[in-house]
DNA sequence: CTCCGCGCTGTAAACGGTTACATTCGGCAT
DNA sequence: ATGCCGAATGTAACCGTTTACAGCGCGGAG
C-alpha cells in the first residue's frame, strides 16, 4: 500500500498548530516562538513532510525553476552551456528544465507556450531560427534572456564571434599562410554568419598578398567537417591552412587530413572555434578561439534573475573571445613562396 | 503594463460557457458539441490562453515532467544520456528537469527531496554514491529508475561493463599483446569497478603467457588519463597496450603519448570505453567499447513510464556492449617475443 | 483597573485548474 | 401526455500551499 503523501495539514494537526504556523516555519517568515519552531520542524521531519512544489507555485506564483531551450543537446558545447547554468542555478536554489532537439519551429513554439506555471524565466539559445518570431506568442510576463541571438528589446548575451575569427586569420597570416580556407557553419546560424564575416573582413584587411576567401559548406558537426576537409584536400592549389567555424568540424577535418595522409600542422595548419574542453587533448592539440562557454550560461542566468533588467544598458552584453594558440596551427612557414 | 495572465475563467466568461466546458475542450475529455469545441478553442486562442501548469499539476496530481539526476553534466557521455532521454520525452509530451554537479551526498539528497509536486518520476545515475542510502528519504510514491547502479527493489538499467572489458582484453591479446596496462576509473564508481573486474578476469583467463594486471589510477577525466599515461610511459618494462576505463581518459592518454613521442598504435596500442561520438574522429580513431548511451537514457525513460514496472522480471535489464575496432589498437604485433 | 500594543497564532480566502455530480433539454417509446 | 435516457453543460468541491486579517494573551503605561 502506498502511503499517501503527507500534507501541511497533517503536520499541523500532529503538532497541534495551524497550517499557517507550519508554513511560516518552513518559510522562515513572520514571528514564530523558538519552541514552536523546533517542535514543528522536528515533527515535520519525523513525518517526512516535504512541501508540494506545485501547490506552492500556484500560491506564490513562482516556481523556482528556469527553463533552458537549446537547439540541441548533443556535444561538448551545449553540455558546457548547461553546466554553466546548472552550477549557478544550484547556488541559488533553482531548478532547471531543459529542452533541446528542436528541429522545427512549430515544435519549439509548442515548448515555449507550455511554460506558464512551469518556469519563472527562460534562457533561449536559438542561433538558427529567428528569435523574434519565436518569442512572439510566449505567455506575457515571462522574462527571457537570449544567448547568441538578439531580438527587439530582449535581454541577450552574445559572444564576439567576428573578433575571434579575425584573430584567427591574423594569426595564420602572421605565420606566413596566404591560402586560408574556411569551413562554414550552417546557413541561417547567426554565430556561423558572424564568424564568416570576421574571416572575410580579416582576409580583406590582410592585403593583396593573401588570397581571396575560399569557403566550404559545413554544419557544425564532425561529419560535415570531415567532408569539407575532403573537398579541401582535393582543391588545387591546395590551401595551407584551414579555419573551421567550430571545434567539432575541426575535429572532423583533422580526421580527414589524417586519412588523406596529410600531417597537421606540418602539411596543413588547422584552427577551430569554441575551445571545447577536449580541444587541448587532441593530437595535435587544437589551436582555437576560446569562448567562455560555461560563463555564457552563468551570465545568462544572472541576467535573467537581475531585477535591474529594465536598465537598457545592462540588457545586452558581449563576451570577449580570445585566441588560444596550440599545436595544430604550427610554427611559422619557412621558405614559403611568399 | 504587464497584462495579467488569462485564466480558464476568463475564457469561460468570454465564451459564455462554464469553466468545466473549457477544461473539457482543452483535455478532449467528455462529450462536447463540435460547435462549442471550435468556438471555445478559437476564443482561447485569441485571448492567448495557456493553462497554468502548476494549477493543473496540483489538481491532477501529475506534472508531466520527469527528473534526471546525474553525477555531473559535463562531457560527451552525460550529454548523450540527456539527449536520449530528451528525445523520447518530447515524443511523449514530457518535460525534463535535470540536475548535475552533485559533489556531495547532502546536496544530492536535498535535490531528491525537493521533487514532490515537481516530477512524476526520477531517473537517477549515481555510480559513485551508494544509491540505496540516497533514495532512502525520497518522498514516497515517486517512481525511480536507476542507471548503472542497483538498489534493493528499484528498477534499473545497467550496461555490461565487465563483458565489454573482457572483449577489449581478448582483442589485445589476440593482437599479440602480453603487457596490457589498465587506467582505472574513480574509486567507488561501480562502472569503473566492473570494468576493472572484467580486465582482471580476462587477463587471468588469457593464461600464463600474459602478464599480471598493471593498474594505474584515474578519475574518468582527460587530465587523469594524461597523467596516468605519463606514468605508463615511464614504466619498465613498458606495456605495449593500454586500456583506459573510459574514452575521456583514453583521449588524455593519447595526448600524453604524443607528447612523449610515442606513436599510437605503432608504439602503443590504445583502447577506450564508451564510444562517445567523437571517438571515431580522433586521430588515430579510437578502438573502444560501444555502449548505447542514448539508448540507456531512452530505455530508462521507457522503464520509468512502464505501468508494468511491478513485474519483477522487467525491472532490471542489462544492455549489451560491443567492441568497436578502429585504428588505435593497431594491427597484429609482428616479431613479438612471444 | 483599563487600555494599548506587541508578539504569536489561527481562520479562511485565494491561486487556477479538474472532475464528480447535478441539471437541462430533446427525442423517443409508451 | 408522460416518463426515460443520453448527450451537453453547469456547479462547486477539491488539490496543497501562502498570506491578509483577525484574535488572543500578556506586560506595561496611564
């Protein structure tokens, strides 16, 4: 027989007090005699009383949970974002409800609508889909913070994608490379677009000695990086350096270069973007752009909870990225035909 | 001005029906005239009515969310587990509340207690901490499924760790290796313990031509794999093969071997465990044991929701693992001193 | 001695849904 | 005409909290 769950009334009855008193004890609100306090607490403990979250939410109009909506859940990147949010959520006693794998827009909208009474706020990362149309029919009054996306009036945190990309190109150019290929991210992905923009502008800024942009399609997955790299291997004249728009594709490319018998970095320099945790453990270790991924999550949560959200200036912030030079970009090219 | 949220009563009033009718429309329950149905739905849509999740939960005694408790959230492995749960949760219209980073037991217990009225069930992965003591003061009546752990009477899904480990050792022995080192997982971690057990028993079974177990401590992290591998490099006589208890440590070891100038697999064969998605993209690609990670999550959820949970035989299941031979274990040793 | 104020506790009305039960209303058999 | 039945809908209790407000006892001021 399943023992029915103990309610606040049961505890009150057993302790010989009213439900209000028990509630006050649990919420440390209002004046309570010390003796009453400890007695109620002891009895509640003995009866294994645990407050019913839904009932409390209904009454207080506040769940203590925030929702996290990501394009997908797979891979080191998203895992880090979630972790960043999770650790700071726990510090504040908040719960996290996550949801990913939103291939299509309708599905995502359905999720967004189901939040009333479930979360106090939402952290949304939607680099692919246009955020402003998505959020249009979000229940009113739900605070939202966007990660790596912007939409009119919403708070957001973005990272300096273009700046990071420019740093990569400058690094490669400084090493003597002049034919630098780029493996793009998915179409419509705004991070990808910014990185591409940075790549192009830095190439242009590098002057006439450096070749035109040489771009290969990719989808931010290891597979797509692998395939793009195969295309690069067959390109004549072959580039001497490859800049992948994210680390996952760089990993795929590395694998393809190995299969093709090309050594990295001797025969081909390779740079990624994101600095996912395993980047430093690849062989060769991956030169990449560090983006403070966990920080992105952490600050997203902080912004969401910040009561000063109304202050316009604080609502948007951009996180700096910085180049991490490791082995895969190699040393200065010698005897180049420069 | 924030527009107050629309309640079911508002919709009922506007549509000229009772709240019961509106409720029935939304839940497709009870007989409703077609005309009423569409009219109410249209009005609700126009008013942007969304049912309040907490209120519904309170009334029906069922949230449609399940909780997922993991030891931590970082890395490809856990990310895959969550993804597996997430995709099948979405198919069933369920939400997911996750929580990780449970360094200590008290923290984890606190999380487990807070579930009343928040989730309908729990999927708990706790390879480090003893599950039975953890679950002792879980609110009564919350169904639980354990992943990679067992505790009296609880449903659980485990993977065949020992079998996978034995397959690895047999594979290496078949290739001609006789000095096979093992990088252990954390103490108290039951997956790690099982893998170690498999390693030892397979070595023993391999006969007298194969050396005694040679074990190095590790903690399932890339760093710890790196350090363990440094120790292995300095060991005399040096092993010819290394079996890391998980892929993350194998990645760390690979990095260390590269730094030390050892080629994998020519100078040192290397095998991991888990078959995380990037394993195939490492250079060399990693020989490892495939465990159906996403499946683990998927089946965990299925078991949790299975009304037949009472049937004793269905409550525990073990997932098969299987060896995936790639490049890192190399080809047969030639001219060994066998 | 009365009254006031304060500290502590109790009462009961929300919160926003669901649902058992009651009610209404045609239609149909008697 | 009467009664009955089932389909469609309404009424109101209930889910388990929080909290505004009321009440009560008691000590000190007047």
